[in-house]
């Protein structure tokens, strides 16, 4: 059974989020959290929080063991973009795009081989 958790409007662009998402894809939850604990970025904190939430959902709602969980799917999609403007040359306005992202984590129990 697959269990998921979603973090919406994280405030970090999806391109920056995907750099860490690709490193933890397919790993066990404990291994992914260990990797993120030693990654010194704000992105790692948000990603770790979502992974912990998905593991807690699996444990509390479906009585799965957290040590058997593996990240099956994880992806970061684009979210809302705040548009701000700054003064440019010759009286013009230059746009500043403040992007954010949605992070989705899906975990499932690992099959014993």
C-alpha cells in the first residue's frame, strides 16, 4: 500500500528542490533522512519534514513499520509565482519572479526478498 504526504507552496523554486529530490529517490526512509541531515541547505529541512510526515502517516494510519518503508515516488512541481517589480533604467519596471514549489512524497513497505 502506498502512503503519501504533500508540502504545498514551500517558497523554494522547484529547480532547487529537484536537486535534492533526485538524491533521495528510491532510498529507504532512514537512509534518506540521514542524507538530508548532513545537507546544509534550507531545502533539505523542508524535504526531511515531508518525508517524516509520509512515514508518520504510514505508521499511524496503516500500521506499517517505519524501518521497512521505502520512497517509491518523490517529485517537486511548480507552485504559485509571486510577481514583484523593481525600477529599471529609463523609468521602466523590471519583473522579479519569486517561485515556489509543491513537494509530493509517496512511501510504501519494502518487499522482503
